[in-house]
């Protein structure tokens, strides 16, 4: 099996990785529901800049999104109402 290197992914900007604890996370999944659920799980733990929608690359299976997380900002757990 040969892995394909994705060349059509947007480049990561230096500002997004300017300090330790900052992450750029590219996510790929079969459908919007799966990818957005992953994004939601990350956003409940760390300060996260989320995406409003996914993208689909022509000729590629599934959908993708990019999110940015700051591991230095852990969110306080919320208690159920």
C-alpha cells in the first residue's frame, strides 16, 4: 500500500505555531457528523477556533476541516444543569 502525500492542503501559517502549546489540527473523516463530533470533543477541553463547515476535495473520499487549539487554555469542566 502506498501513502499519498496531500499537496492541496492549505499551508500552516507561522503565527498559528508561534508558541509552545498551539496546535493546527487537520481532520479527515467519512462524513460531516463524524468530523464535527471530533471537533466538538476537542473544543470542550481546550480553547479552540472551530470551523463552521467541512470541505470536500475533488477525487478524495470523505470530508475535511482544520481547527486550531491552544493547549495552554484548558477549559473548566461544566456541570450539567
